[in-house]
C-alpha cells in the first residue's frame, strides 16, 4: 500500500543549515503518559545488549531540523536513530540535530499515536507540515514506524522510490528493521511496575533483547543457582565425612 502525496505539489527546497543560537525549540508537552517509558525501553534494550556505539545518536522527543523553502522546520519524534553523528565539544549540550550538516541522515523514526489526532500519518505538504510528509519528503527517513498503544497496532513503512510503503509482518507479527538489523514487535508484560503493550526488539535468531532489569534479574537468578549448588556440594561433603567417621576413617587424612 502506498500513501500518496498530492500529485501536483511542488518539490520542497530543502537545505541543511545550522540552527541559530537564539532559536527557540518547541517544548510541546508529551501527549501520552506511555510515550516516555516506551521510548526509554527501546533504548534500554539496545544499550543492555551492547548495540549502542559512541558515534550513534538515539533520542526521544528531540528536535530534528531542516530548512524547507527557507523556513526552519523542527519535528520531535517519539524515538529516532542516527547511525553516525559528529561529536560535540565536551562542554556543549546537543540541543537538536540537523541531518547532513551534523552527521548522517536519520535512519529510523518512530511516532506513538496519541488518543487525539497528532498528525503522525498526515501528508500535509504545506505549513504546518504533516509528520509523514516531513519524514518522507524532507528528511527522507528510510524506515518510519507508527505505533498505536491503544489497539495495539504497529505499522512499519520503508521508503521505496521516494514514497513510503507499508511492510508486512512476519509469521510472528514482527517487522524487520534493516538499519538496526533486528526485528521490532509488540510484547505485553511488566517493566518498572507498568503492565502494558511494549515495543520490543528481537535478534535475527528470534531471541528477545533483554532490558537491563531483566539482565540483572537473570544474573541474580544465576548467582542464586550457583549458591544453591555450592550449598548442596557442601552438604554432600559433610555427609560423606560423617559416614567416613562412622567407619573409623578420618576424612582429614584422605
């Protein structure tokens, strides 16, 4: 399925210019209480499995900037991934990201649909630009993910011949994200005392990428199992020593 933009629209003139130091970035409130933990969980799993490198940029509700027809446009997706960016000075806080000027193009963008119309699927080609139009025609992001946590429903679009095409899920209901070389899907369960439908990653073999708290719990269980095995060995050794003493054999001399 192709989502078509208006056939007579003019091609936007896009340039990549430094954001003025006095530019006031939008500070819109989060529309859905689930959005921050959903985004944090996605990043946490990548970090916990060693998939985040220093040259990458992964952000949430963070401004992506382009100058369209000589006007600065900023969109702040719920989650995004850039494979390589230029480093900033140690005492500088990155306020926003302008692709091609500060590093590579944005590779993956995700928007979590709110309970009110937020323009995530809008192809509006005039100000204010729809998000789908902006990611497709301006930033030209290869993979655009939209997730409705209320349904729940997950859609993944890949850029093909300049337009987004909806991708089919595999037999497990997951979608291959080529830029990260992992699958994305919906998983229901608990994290940090919240039981909701989460977005989660799976590797090429179908193994779930664990969150840091799940890895910590695995390590705790492994340590407990080792402790129990050591205790069992100690008890067996004591039992054997007791039997040897009953036979008149000093186990210390063996």
